[in-house]
C-alpha cells in the first residue's frame, strides 16, 4: 500500500510542475532565427537485429531427452510362402504372311481375251539368284463397226541372274518380245476400196534385248550399266540401239562432283518412206556428260549442274554440241508439311522406232527418226503432308522443245495405194517446235496400308511454230487409283482415266480443190473406268474378276481406232515355292 501511495504522489507533483510551466510561458513571443546547415544529412543503415533460427532455451520446464536403447531378439522362422511368377499380358498377334518366290496367273474374258503370266525366282545361294517370267495377253477382237481384223497379242519372255558380293552387286538379263496389232482404223470413205484390194492390215513387232548393271560400294565409281536392243517388224524395218551409262564421283579440292556419263547409239532402216519407194536410213550417236554439285544447308538442298551433249548424225555427217542447265532446289518451309521445290533442266532426247511403236502401235514403218532438243524444262511446286497418311503435290512447268515429235494421221493415198497402211489408217511423225505450259495437282492417301488412293489432274497449253496444232496431245489429263484391302480375304481396287480433246487431220491425196485436201478433226474426250475384286482362298490361291471400260464407250484414243467396249475377265493366281 505504501508503494502505491508513493507513486500517486510522484505523479501529482509532475503534473503540477508541468501546468505551472505552461502558464508561465503562455505570453512568450517566438523569435525567428536563421539555421545554418554546416554538413548535409547523410543517413546510414545499421544492421538489423536478427532472431536466431534456433533460440537457446533456458527454461526449467524444458527437460533433457533421455537416451533410449533398443534390444532386438531375432530368431529364424520357417516360411512356406512361395511367390507366384509374373506373366506378361498376352497380345494377340497376326500371323506373318507367308511370302512365296513364284506365282502363276491365268484369266479369260470377253472378246476371247486370254491373260497369262508366270514368274519364277530361285536362290542358288545366299548371294546368287536366278529368275525369269513369261507373260501373254491377247484378244480375238470383235469391235462393233470395224470391218477389218482388230485382234492383238503381246507376249514376253525374260531371264535374269543377279549376284551380291561384299563390295559390289551385279545383274544381267535378256528377253524377247512379240507383238501383233492391226491397222484396222480405215476411214468410212476408204473401206470399200480397201476391201476390194483385200488388204492385210496386220503389223507384227519383234524385240530382242540384253543388258546388265553393276553397283559398287565405297568407290568413286558408283554404278554402271549397258543395254542393247534389236527391234524390227514384218515390214522389213530394223533398228539397233546401244546404251551405256556410268555414275562416278569426281573429287576436286575435297569436294565431290557427282557425274553421269552416257553413250547412246541408234541406227535403223525402213524399206521405204511414205511417198516413194526409196529406202529410209537413220543413225544418231550421242555422248552425254552431266556433272552436279550438291549443296546442303539447314533445310535447303541445292543441286548445281550442267548437261553437255555431243551429237553425230551418221546419215548427214553433221556434228553438234549442246549445253543444257541442270539445276534443282528443295527447301523445307515447314518440316514435312510444306516443301517448296523447283528446277530447270534440259536434254537431248533420243527418239526411236521402238519408242514410237510402244506409245502408238498404229504407226507406219516409214518414219523419219530424229532427236528432240529440249532447251529447258522449268518447273516449280509445293509438296508435303496434310496428315500422317495424306500427302499432296502441286506444280507448274514450262517446256521448250525443238524438233518435238507429234503423231499425225498419214495422208490417204486414194489414187495409188500400194500398202495396207496407205488408207488413212496409220500414223506418221511430224516434227515442230513446241512450247508447253502445264499445271498439275496430286493427292495420295494411305490409311493403315489397307486403303490407298491416288488422285491426279493435269492441264496443258501448247504453242507450235509451223503446225496449226499440237497433234494428238490432250489439253487435260486425269487419273484415280484405288486399292482397298477389305479384310484378310477380300480385296478390291479401281483405276479411272480421263483424257481431254485432241486435234488431228484427215488429208486426202489428189483432190482438185485445195480446200478439200485437209479436214481438221477434233477427237472427243473420253473416260475409262476399270475395277477389280478378288478373294484369297488361302495363302497360295486367289481368285479375281475384272471389268474394263465400265462406261461401255467405244471411244477413239487415236483417230478411226475405236477401242473395245465393256470387257469382263476372271481368273486365278497361285503362289508357290520349289
């Protein structure tokens, strides 16, 4: 109690003194003054006091932890537990398809069509094999409205031998082919005269060839090949062609230049030309050299090169030298989704009787054979993948061909026909300078390897120098290919073709009125649809059925040469080993 009284007394005393001081200074006057700053204010920061993370405790309540000791008494225990072994989950796998080295196919159909093929292959050893095939396709004909034989046949025999060693692989092959066609496309105005002359319109071709190739590993000489063909017909024509090629890498200052070397000899003869009975001979000898340097940088691949050709015309004795660009480039804009490509190339194209007859079997054996000078073939395009199973390709090109070969119906020799092909029912070759502009688009779909689809469309525009039209060249082309594996046994497919309009002429010999000598002909566009379906009876035997020209349109691919209407064919394929 005394302690509290003392505190109260002290507080009262302090308040009294403060009050008295305030009363005394209430009327004082505040005087102004000047404060001189001798030194600017420079504050400093002192270290802050930090609380210890682990404070020391000095508390009576804090007890010291006692040390605990553990004693473990272990003794063996008998156990009869046996853990079960783990098993991987079983995944049902499809049995691998048995592959066979040989097969045989036989089919028969309308128009007395026979289709047969046998392919054989036998492994002599681990590095050697021998094989061959025999094929035959024929039809007895019977096209409605045709007054002459329109049957055809195509038979082939081929043998080959291959060997693979440690540093090289080589292959040789030889074959023979026989083809039979007919000049049945006689214009209506000439049918009576042709029948009266009892013409034989058959035209047979014979082809025997031999060749080989070799590939090297880890050498400057990458590959080489040679090929010889003897081609002729039943009209006394004959042609020889020999081609030798090599691909080598030429090192220059630590840079390898890939170089293609080509030697091409062509020589042949026809018993006569179309107008006179003079023998027609031709012969061309070419040497080609195409060095190319490839540059790769990031997403850009650039091939820089040039093509050099030497041409010797054996008949005229003329020698010429040609230089062509050989440049290509590819640039990945967006990985595999968008790839830009382009290039400009050129070359000396060796035309031949075999090549013309293969493309148009109704040519006459009176052709003038000469090479085509392709000044350049410039192209640019975009390609890539729209998805993992869909790809596309869009391109445009411009070609400049000098002395381009064009098919054109031969003049009707109605005044003095001497041969079965003089009635406007055969084709000759016209050469002209042709510039071609084309655009193309293509889509390919591949779904799980069971469904494949390819769609392509092309448009062309031609500019000629001497001729009024680019004879028998279409302005539009389109194609669709479909292959569908329905299940393990059933399969089906289809292919469709569309060819646009073409231009040709019908020339009548000996007319007194010039305006009646030539008649321009426009061949209608045509659509050809084909389909097939098949069934795998087992691993070795399959049966199939085909339908061709489903639209049942006897269109004319060449002037006055209608094709067979709708055709059906059924057959079987057997695969085997021996």
